[in-house]
C-alpha cells in the first residue's frame, strides 16, 4: 500500500473519481453536497494498492483546527486496513503544522467505533450531513 499527498492532477482526479463512486453512486449523496467548492484549496490524500486507487481523503485547515474530510475506500479494498492507514497518514501530515492543535472529522455514525480505535473522541450532537447521520470527532494534539 502506498499513501501519498496527491499533488499531480492525475492523482487528484483519481481521488475525485473514487469519491464520486463511493459517495454519489453508492451512498446516494447529491453532487451538490459532494462537490462543495473546497477541493481547490484542500490537500488531497490518495491510497494506492497494487496500482489501484484504493482510498482517498482531503484535509482542510482553519487554524488551529484541521479537518479530515471525504474519507473513502473503494469497495474492493474495504476491510484491508486502507481506511486506518489513510487516517494515520492524515494525522501525521496535519501534525507537521505547529499551528494546528485539533484534528476534527465528521464521522458517519456507523463508523464511530472505527475512528475511536484511531484515537478520536466524539464531540457534539449527531447531525445530518447529505442525509446521513454524522457526529464530529476530534483528537487534540500535544503541543
């Protein structure tokens, strides 16, 4: 498995294609909700396995908080540790920015245990996002 910051247009396009497949096609999220206008300013993360696009996520920053968003794994690669590797990589990348003290994400409620195992803790109420129940979760970085 290779996880990298998607810097080339080819890699960014691979992230967006996977997000379309997972969120729009599989989960029924509207294109308007999925394409929120932040992709041009976000840092994109791409996971590749055996040459396949296996997973993706994006990072946005609003100091002192960084958000991990749009975490997805292709159907073929689910259950093989890709999601955990993406989150671990994302937290490592975010931790390099000394102005960030909180890493936040909006977890689909069915995935709360997954994120708890990676050190995240719930904060705030459950809320609908694109018609799917979510809850914010955070890790506070030791600074």
